[in-house]
């Protein structure tokens, strides 16, 4: 078995892993079973020592300390009612503009992304809070659901992104650089969503009617509503400023964020035993899942590297004289397809050890490729039939919104996301300008 062609062994490993997942095995077990079987067949009992070293190397990484603390920060802010306060602020500020609540929803999603770091948080939160409010005010159900789903996916891109931290752990890139690289494309994409919403509602005001005169607020009331933005805004600026400015490491900044979120909740008198129990339990569950996947994925990738398959793939590219940009596009298409069926964490653990060495070999900036990966994940999360944000939305949508409505609502925003992806491919400085300025 040890003399088999590395590409053949790689194909067997990946197909075995996918077969186990299709049978319902969790990703961590699929990776571990495939890895143990491959290591034993390739190198005998000695190959299993790789599992021990992989476990140690996965756990012995200070960067991973940031994960539970950022998750904790996002959950505290979500459960303490900050999202409700932000939506009330947006209603007062923008309710009188056609499509204003849709625009405000995108802005809140960007803020939640900067607080929570994951995609599902904004989609579920605003699906519960903003969706009924906008439907009651006559907003088109497809525009509303599409805006919330697309805005929720900004959690992948706008720092501090949990997915970016895991990507940096696997690719050995700087977390600060990745955060800086994701900021401008994230704001660009939010701007594209806002422009789309405003243009559609300007052409057809019935899609997002403005609030009637009796529901509008005075200038003073609008100014007062901005107080809801102050505490989370200061926390976000502090955490990101510490990381991007090099004042602290991401792990240290995550501790600042966790403490700051508790302080904000306490100032609002919203800290309770039930809230803390939920936050601590959910954080522990998410981290337990992530760490098992991390150990299994590091083990799996070390077997792959030991086979020399990465070098073989590079040689194939040279032999067939493939254009480097064509290889990048093929990788992005792979991400797009995988995202229809697999979770984002599964995809990053499976593909980053395979793709990043090839990207380096082709001479591209891996920070730029990281942003392309995240943008592809955003598109995949909204793509029917199995995009994850579609099902997050279905879980909180009222009965009158069918899964067909949600599919149709997603399509325009998938197109907008692909436009954003094409722009970053064509103009890499959209992603690389800020990191080059700061680092």
C-alpha cells in the first residue's frame, strides 16, 4: 500500500471520508476513521503515532484560545438584548425611507458580525426580531428574507470572524492580517446590498414602504436612539483596534471582548443566571465540536502531506500548463459546490491543507486567497438547495413564508455576492490595501 500512487491514495481517503459523512457520521469521526485506516495501511502501527503528535500540535496553539472567548462575547451580546436595541435604533433612524428597514437590517447584520464572528447569529437573531416587524409594515417577504440571510453571511467576512481564526490556524497566516483583509471587502459587500435594496425600493416602493407619518420620530429622538450604538461600537472598535493595531494578540483581544460584553450586559441590567448558563453551555458545546474536528483534521492533513500529494498536484498543474488564475477559479468553484452540502468548518478543515500550499506555489498572496475563500463560503451558504443560511431562516420564518420563497429570495443576493467575489479577484487591492498599510 505504501507504494501506491499518492493521488490514488488521496482520492481513496477523500472518497472514504465523504462516504462516511453521507452515512451520517460526524465530520470528526469521518476524518479520524479515514485517517487511522490510511495511516495504519501506509505505515503500519507506527503510523498511529501520528495521531498522538497531531493531537498535541492541535492543542498546543495559543491562537485557539481566542475561539471560545469570541464565541462567548457574541452569545452574551446576543442574549442580553443588544440586537433588539439596535433594531429599535434603526427603526427610528431609517423607518421613514423606502426600504430603510432593509438597509438598517444590513447595517445591524454587519454590527452583529463584528460582535459574534459567526454567520448564524445574525440570521437567527434578525429572523426573530426584524422579520416580523418588517412584514407587519408591508415589506416584501422575499426582499426581507434575502436581506437578512445575505446580511447574516457577513459574519464570515467582517472581523472578528471565527472562520478566519481557524483558517489562520491551518494556513499559518497572521490573524491580524486576515482581519484587516476582510474588513474592506465586508464593507464593500454590505454597501452592495444596501445599494440594491435602495434601488429596488426606489423603483417599486411597495417592496419596502416607508413608515407612515404617525410612526416617524423627531430629530431629537433619532439622536437619542444613537446611544444604543455606543457600547457595542466601543467594544468592537477596541477589540479590532487591539488586533489590527498590534497592541495585543487575537487571544488577548478576545479576553477583552469577553469581559467587555459582560460589562455591557451588566450596565443594561441583563445579566442573569439563565443567560449565563445558556452562554456557558453553548460555548462549551461549540468548542467541544470544534476541537474534536481540529484534532481529526490536523491528523488527516498530516497524512496527506506525508504522502507528498501536494507536490504531485503542483506537478500536474505544471505538466498540463494550466493558467494560475484558472487554478484559483477552479478552487473557488470547488468551495462554491462544497458549500451547498457541507458546513463551513468542515470545508475549511478539509481543503485548506490541500489548497494553501498550491496557492503559495503559484505565487499568490495567501491573505488574498483567504478573502476569496470566505467570499465563496458566503455565496455557498445562500445557494439552494442546501445552503445553511436558507435553513437558519426557515427555522425562524412564519408559516406563510415557504422554503420556495426563501430559495427565490436568496438568488439575487447570491448574484450580488458573486459580483463582490469577481471584484476582489479582479482587483486584489480591495483586500490587500489595508493589510499592506498596517503591516
